[in-house]
C-alpha cells in the first residue's frame, strides 16, 4: 500500500549540463526515459508524488504521467536548494503529509524494500536517511517540523545543512541497496546501470 503519511518530492529541474544533453530523457535499457523510470519506482510506495521542474519544462515532453503533480521552481537556475525550497513551499500549502521523501530524478534503481523501510520509520519530528556502506544516500525523509528550514534554502545549498543542524533528530538506517547512492552524472553511468542487473 502506498504511504499516505509520506509525500515524495522529486527534484528534476536541472538540465544537467555535465551530461551533455537533457539527461531526464536519456533512455534506460528496457525502462524508458530516466525521469519517468525514477517516478515509476516511487508510484507503488507513495500516494502523493510531486516533481519540481524548471520554468521552461514541459511535463508531457518529459514523460510525467498526468496524475503526478508538478511544481514550477521559478528560481531553479540558482541551484538545487532553490528548487527544494520551491517544492517545500508548495507542499506546505497543499499537503497533509507528516513527512516528505526528498528524491533526485536520476535515481531509478532503489528497491521497493528500501522505500518501505524508510517510510516505516518516518515521523513529523525525525529526519530519516539511508546509509549504504558508510555513504549517505537518497531519499532523505524530513518530518514536517523541518519543512520550514527546507523552505529557507537558497541557491545551491542543499538539504545537508538542515541535516547537520538537526543531528539529534537524524535517524540513519543501514541498507543493503546500492540504489540509494547510484545516480546518473554522465552517459557512461546509463550504460553501466544497464548491465548492473537492477
């Protein structure tokens, strides 16, 4: 059953210039465009999914299903922090969720068990973070009492600063899922992922 207590917020406003073209449309073997494949992994686990896009992005062109909400970040060019702040601002007004799972649009290899485990530990006063072999990964689940801090982020300042300030509320969960740290920065990452068996 999808979680009603946790909303998923997918950051997908960046065009990823390092990749060479719009990586959100890069094709994964047997799974279609990268962003759409990431959203497909979330759908069974979250009743509410929102995608943060840039002002010039077309959800239909990006393969985002009609029943998945989009949020336009006017200041997305300033960096990930600005995109996250815009997404949280919209959720604060529209969502009743107790926590938000902050996810990146280029991480389509997480297992369903990981999503279920993280959501089972979520609360309005906790920050839940997966750890794989000592490395912090995504999604990071922020309880509602931290949304105000996320809404204040600017530029390229990511959510790490909020995690650092609230270490006492941070619950780190060891997982055996490399998908929590595996994203796509370059075309070669797609090729490797295609042979990874995930």
